[in-house]
């Protein structure tokens, strides 16, 4: 072996690449990889750079993980992409799964833009812009606070800085309740920040009304107007005369593929067609920034995918006059598919947890390695404990129950058990066709109850979780009750309160008051709902909606427990 | 959309259809236009005439068409006044938080005041305004009708305005619609359906109180206006059975005709304002509407008048909005404050005067009001119970059988559209023959006026019971009482409550005409708050009128808040079928 290594090294030193390749090709891949690793590291890199893509891809899977990672990054960016894409699919998945901590950290730094210029190691499909354009919108320390009816405030959005520069699609991604829509409405001037200011080209909304448009989730079309009249609405509001208005509306309708539907009413159209009208209405005013508030989430999967594709085509073909697109979504794949830049929001209170660029080439392949890398990264972000915000929240934070039903929790645990106790979140989401909004609360609930742990976008069963997933219904309920009484503050409080009363009953109103200290009104109801479902399922209490009272199930339980 | 060529703007006749068949199709519309014009001319001549408070109401069939025209004109004018008030009132309440806090409780109070209580102040004001012309008395009568029509319309439009979905509001804001464009393209269309249904109810209310509104005694003045209401009242006084029957027949004819020619087309047309994203399976149709829609004449006239006017107005407000708005000047804010202070002062003064007037009430007066209130309360509740007792089984029977309801619904609708007051004389005739007094009679009269609300709602509720629930009952052999308790009653509960709420309000208002009735030159009356109010109006006894009105308004508001609203909440939470 040493002789072979020496021969290879000689070839590399003399730059005899063809012969070196021929030598390696004669061996099987595993042996070739071992041989390469016997060379000095610098020569390994030079050799790897000289290998053709397909062979480099075959070899990559044979190196220990971090080694492969470093070798890969010796090559120019586009070649790395090509090599990763050329890897056999299962190898590729393994490659990303085995990503060691340092590699992750590097990747994270890269994604967050911490490693500024001179970082040659990560793929950069798009060259850095020479000089950033001045931003269109600058939000300075905007904050949203809602007053509670009983006095006191609840912070919905923590003071946030944000700028929107021209020429990019920006996705605002976050779980429900993170204030995505509130942020969008403050940027568009629909809602006024409680403090801080939003500047468009350096001017406030009072000084100058910006030219914006929003595409709404519910389409927000006027059902009594025809398609054409709907598109004419904003033009009429701008005082555009009849003939010009007509011509402009027709032209915009044409650009979104709605010729021939001018005189139809929205109720005659399918969801996808309605949203096209929504797009046409927004584009008719030639907005500087096109805002979209979950524009595809009311559509079925295929229609949504089709519309996304057309939007990208319009944008890339510069067929729409907007300078930037600002998209609010809770769909991670949608964000990675469309956006040049992604903002991830955290909640309670809402704030930006991550802000990074997505320098993937278009058209983007949903199954491409780097695409999945970004999806995985975002899952990791959303599931990892919120370190940087912890001191902010700690002083007043009351534990927030994730809005998951016991059935969902049990379902997830059973799926995990079927897959050997560990699985990638994005894969579960993808296979079950679940949105983050549906999946994340369930994951959070399982970790809160100690049935599973999350790590870097993976979710893994704990021993209790495993027992739970294999138990019968009655045992599951017992396990659930035990876990809830240990980990869920609200249920613990309810249980203690009920136990301390001689009649073992309390009005629900009492706990609602407690929650109102900590959550805005809508959230209070959702917390109550979740607590009721969990408490009823775990037989911690029964609830009578007529009297609005909670009651401990029966004294027998206490005797057993004691 | 029909769009005129540029040159036709200056030559309207060129826009008229040229072919003979289309001209023939437009002939009815042309004739209707001419008839309308003649009617207006006749009315104007009559209104400008010197006042004749003692107009002779003749009881011959020949005068009936003229009387019917007068009544319809009065109701129509009143309706349009109500509509204007409704829009202004609802718009102000929905758009200003400060105005809302005043206007909405005020609306709640005003709608619980019975129509007749408005009579003396309205009449005195109008007759003082136009002392010499017929117009004064006429306006008084019209305003009186308005006080019975406007409240529920205003409430409906206000709640529609408030319930416009958030994203639609935001779309209007983000696309910078002027207040006018927002009103025209979003707010008005969104409230259209509720407005149409409430307009129909208001018109029905107008017919109900027509007799009271066209002929009344004000102190020593006996005012009567030519119309169907006064005709019926006079016929009742005279005990002229033939005239009563003829009057009722004409009234029913007019109501049915208006329903077919005006309300059906409007309902069918307002379908397009339904806020639903999918096409409904069966939409209401109207041949009359089809005729109007096919008319090219109307389309061209519209394209020459309404369309350009709308366009010009909308563009005007759009440009006005685009200009930077000046800060409200100090003078204007100052004037606003002055006006507010003036209103508050007026309210305080009026409250003081009312208090002074109430001190004039004697002990027997107060006792009378108290007794009357208790009696009428019991009477109204008894009537509701009686109405529910027969309408629930009948309504469920009809509602569960599509074939029966296809026949019964239109019949019941015609029956319901006949104002119960018009039937009072006939009912009284029969009652007197069997020997019952107004004690029993008033309950029959109240029943006539209120049972329909309950019946229609129960039918609707029974129709809405899902088939699978009925099949579950069959599978588990639930019959008789069990079936009623487990399925039918809970399922129709929300509808029954809606019907009862409407009926309750109607019954209180109707008690005024049901408890006190002039017939064959005699005055029949029974103990009751309605009778107290009617008698006080007749005698010009203002303290009693005021006291009784306050008691009635308070009773209605309290019962609404304490009983009906709670049942309503219960109905919309526990008994709602949303699967």
C-alpha cells in the first residue's frame, strides 16, 4: 500500500493528473479513498480538485465526513454543487445527516452572514453585489404592543430593525403567533407601530404614501365586481380615467394569464384563478414592493406550486414592475424555493431570530442537496431552544403550551418509533404533507412533555416516549398525565388548585385570569383550549361547559397516587 | 358593460334602440315611467293645497285606487327618508368610535319606543312648520311612518359595516380607496342583502301602522289624511262591512303587487352581493328582473346617466384624496366643540323638562301605567307561548316535508304580508258576534301580527336539520317525545329564538293598536300599557304618554338584555349545528 501511495504522490507532485486518475480508477472506490488519505493534506486537496465531477462524487461518500467536507470546499463553488448533486441520493442524505458539529457551525455562520468577505469555503452561486443599493424600506426599532383590557400591555413584536433592499425576494417565515402579519402590516402602513418608525425612502407614511400592494391569503376580492372591475379598483382610486384604466387592467390580466375572464365574477373562478386576480389587482398599480401575506396557503398543493412557478418566471423575466417582493409564509420549502433572503421570526414576543441569504441558483430543485440543507437548517432554527432571546423572556415568561392535541402527540411518537426512534423533521413534514404550523406545535409538545428531544432539526424519542408509543390507550393516558403534571405549568397549577379545594372544583374563569396576565386575548383562549384538551385527555380534571367549572375527576385517583 | 361611443354623449337619442321588437319590449317600461310622472304631478298638486284637517273620507270603491296611490306614495317617501337616515346613521356609528358610543345605545332605546308615542311631538312640529299647507300634516304622517321603519334598517347596516372581513377592509386601505369609493364598492354592497331584507320588514311595518299613521286625534284636532289606512279606519268606525272587505282586498292586492314588481326583483338582484365564494345551487329568480335586465332602453339610459355620474364622482373623490389633506383648522375644531356642548345642553334641558312633566302624573295615573305594564307584559308573553304552541309543530311538519313546504311557503308568505291591523275590524266583527270583548280580542290581534315570524323561522330551522341526524333517530327508534327532546327541539332552538325575539318586539309595538280600538263609533279597550298610550295620545295627555312610553321602552330593553340576549348566546353556542 505504501508503494501505491508513493506512486500516487509522485504523480500528484508532477501534476500528472491523467495517470493519477487512471491509477485510482483501477481500484475500487473505498480503496481509492483510503489511498488518497495517505497523502499529505495539501496534496490531497490538489488531487481532489483535479478529479472529474462524477468520480469526485463517488469518492466523497467514502471519506470520513469532515474530511469530505474539507476536500469538497477546496473546489470552486459551482463544482461543489455539481458534485453534491451527482452523489447517489442515499449517500447524499447520509452526508448531510452526518454533518459534524463544527461543520454545522461553519454552515450556520455562513448562512447568517457572520463570516464576511474572504470566506471561500461555502458555495456562492450568486456573486456578492458590489455595492448594496439604498434600502426602500427601513424599519427602526418598530415594536407592537397591545393593551390588555384589564390594563397592562402585551408585547407582540419586540423592537425590530429591518430593511428591504431592491432586487430581491424576501421571505418572512415563522410559526403561527410570531406576528408575521403584524410585521407586514406595519411595513405597509396598515398598522402603526407602538414605537419606532417605518421609513420609505427616508420618509414616514405621513409625509408620503408609498406605492404598495398586498396579495392576501383570502384573496380579498370584491365578489360583486367582475374580474376586470376588481383589477380596476385600485386604478380608479388613483384617479385613472376610464379608457386608460381599462387598457391597463386588461394588460395586467393578460400578464397573469386571465385573458377571457374579464367579465367573470370571482365566485365563478377556482381558488387559483381568484388568486391570479389578486395578483393582477396588486400588479396593476405597479407597486414598488409587492407584499404577499401567505398567498398560496389557501390553495391546494398543485395549484400553489403552479402559481409559485409562474410568479418566479414573471419575476426573473422582469415582467412585473416591482423592485422587491416581500412574502409572508409559514411554509419552509416555499420560502427556500422563492426567496433570496429569509427572515425567521421567533415568538412570544415576535422578533427576528435569523436573517440570511439564500444564494441558490434558479430554478431551484426541491430535492437538490443544498435546498435540503437550507430546509434542514431552518427546521433546526425553529426547534432549537431560543438561546439568544432567553434573558429577554425569562423575567416574565409564563410557559406557553404548544397548541397540539394529544392525538397528534401520540401519532408523532408512533411514527418515530416505527422509524427507529429518530427522524429528520423536514422529512416527516414532507411525507405527511404537514406545514410547519401543523408539525411544530406537536414537536414542541412532545419535547415539553419529555417524550422526545430535538437536535439540529432531528427529533428523537426518549425512553418514556418509546414506552408511550408502544403502550395501550389507558397506559398512554397515565403516562401523559404524569408527564403533564411534571412539565406543564398551567396543568400543574390547575391540579394543585383543585386538590387544595374541599369540593375539588374551580371556575375556569380563575385560570383565564391568570393567563390574561401573560398572553394577548386570542392566545388566552388558545391556551385554555389546549389546557382543557390535555387535562381532559390525561384525566387530570373534567370540565362542565354549562357551569364553566373544572372538577377533579374523583378522589380515587388521589388515593391511588398517594 | 355598455359603453357609449364618444359622439353619443352629445346625442342621447342616438343611443335609443332602433329596432321595432326591442322598442315593443321596452313599451311597458316607457308606460310605467309616464304613469310615475303623472302620479308625482297629482301628489304635488295635492300637497301644495291648503290644509284640510277634516278631509271627508268617502267609503266608495271608486276612490280606492286614489287612496291606494296616496298611501303607497306616503310609504315610499317615508322609506327613502328612512334609507337616507339609515345610511348616514350607520356610517357615522361605524366610522367614529365616539359617535358609536352614543348612537348605538340610542338606537337600542329608540327602537323600543312604540310608534304612536312619537305621534304628538312629530305632528305638532310638522304642523307648526307648515301651518297652511297640506304638506305639514302629510310630512307628519310620513315622519311617523319613518319612526317605525328606520331603526331595524340602521341596525342591520351598522352591523354589516362592522362585520366586513378584515382583509377586504385592508385591501380597500392599501389600495387607497377614497371614502366614497370604499362606500360604493365595499360597504354598501356588503350590507346590501341585510338592507334589502330589513327594508321589506320595514315596509311591512309601515303597512301595519298605516291606519294609526293616517288618522289620528291630536288634542281637540281630528286629523285624517286620504289613504287606505284612513279608509279602513273610517269603515271600521262606521261598521261598514262591505267597505272593510273592499279596503282589505285592495290593500292585499297592492301589497302582493309591490312584492312581485319591486321586492322580488330587488331580492333576485341583490343575490350578487352575497358574500360567498362559491355559486349557490338555487338562487331566487324574478321574471320582472329579467325583463328589466333585457331592456336595452334602461341599459342605455343607465350608460348615459348613472355610469358617467358614478365615474365622475369617484374620480373627483379619488383626486381629492390624492391631494395632501390639510390639518383640521382650529375654527372647525372649535365649532365641533360648540356643537357638542349645544347637544349636551339640549339633552340636559330635555331631561329636565321630562322630569318636570313626569311630576304632573297623579297617583292613579302611575297605578294605571303599572297595572297596564304588568297586564301587557303577561299578554305579550302569553301570546308568544300560544304562537309557539301551534307554530312549532306545524312549522316542523312543513319544514321536514319539502313537498309540503313548496306549497305552504308561498301561501304563508302572502298571509303574513297582510298587515294584521287591516284584519282587526273583521276579527272584531266576529268576536263581537260570539260575545268576546277586547280582552280576548287583543290576544287574537297580537297573535295575528306576530305568529308569522315564529312560523317562518321554525320552518327554516326544520328544513336545515341534516338528514343524517334524522336517520340516526330512525336507526335508534327514537319516536314521539324522545325524538322531539333529543333532535327536533334542540335543532330548531336557534331559529325559534330568532323568531321569538322578532315576535316579542313586534308584539309590544302592536299592543298599542290591539288594546285600544275604535269600531262602529265606539271605543273598545282593555287594560294594558298599549291602551294607556293610545288613550293618552287621543286625549293629548302628555305626562301619561311620556310616562307610559318610558316604562314600555325600559321594559322592552330590559327584557331584550336579560332574556333574549342570553337565550341568543345559548342558541348560538350550544345549539348550533355546524358539521
